[in-house]
């Protein structure tokens, strides 16, 4: 599992480093992971799988050979492993050890678009995400940080879309964190989508949307398992 650690860095808001720009160019293939075209998505999944195999092979090489050889070659092998991690999700979000953005400015983090793509992939194609890039810790950390930041209109629209996607499918690990996002971007656009989901023929969408709307009207109530169980036990 990739552990996310915020590392404050000195840079101008909205300006990415050369490494960030290069990473974005190298990672353009990842948008295929959410493509509605099964051929495009299959190609992206193959690319992701190759990246995972490279990571596993690089990790194995770190511990090959006699002890002294391993110690001498460890820096080189570790860099090779980091490069491999950087080529697939979710490791690419943090270059192998964490992700960095100016504290309080995730909305201007150059890697944000693909972080949002990582969450969208999990929301739209949960089975593929679980098979190829499962990391509940990364999912949770990103959702919490996105809920806590300032939201420009573009980011707000994307987060509203994510909440809408999540309430319309079966509950998955860490989905409860999306209530933080819903409360952070509460407004007419989100509520319109939730009311539409509540009128859906899908009982899952109706249940989840009703619960989120109920919590939005009661910001003082924490979103705990006990609250969910109590509410759902009395839900029509």
C-alpha cells in the first residue's frame, strides 16, 4: 500500500515542477482507465498491469544476491523501483513514497487531475480498480484532503460528479468519507443530483442519496456507523 504523506514544498500556487509536468505527460495513458470505450480501457488496463509487474520485479531485485551486494546496489535498485512505481497507479500520485503539494493548496497541485481520475476510476469501474490498483488508504487520504481544501468551480463540479457516482452504486470501503466532500460542496447543483438519485428506480441510489441529503440538512450530526445504522433501520 502506498502511504500518503503531505510534504510542504515551496512553489508558486498553480505552478508545477519540471518533474510534475513530465509525470503528467507520461501518465496521459491513465485517462483510458475511465474511457467508456472497452477497447481503450482494456489497453489502459494492460499498461497498468505491466507497470505493476515492473514494480514487483524491481522489488524482487532489491533483495537478490549476497548481503554486501544488496547493500552496495541498494541505492541504484531503489531508484529503479521508484521509477517503476511512478509508471502506474496509485504509486504515480506520490512518486513511490507520498504526495506533495503546498499545504492547503491541493486545488493547485499539478497532479490533482490524475488524483481525481484515480477516484473516478474507483467510482465507475470498482472491480477493475480493485484488481489493478486497490489502495483504500490512498482513496481515504485523497477524499479527506479534497473535502478540506478550497474549491474553485471546476474542482467543485468534479467533486459533485464523484458524489453522484458513489451514491448510485453499492457501498464500498471508505465511501463514507464522501459525506465530507458532500458537505464541503453542498449547494444547488449537488442537491439537484441527489434529489434525482432519490427518485431513481435503483433502491441503492434512493437509500444512499436520501441519507446524504439527511446529513446535509443536519451538519451537526457526525457521519458514524452508528448514525448510519440507526437512520437506515428507520428509513422507508
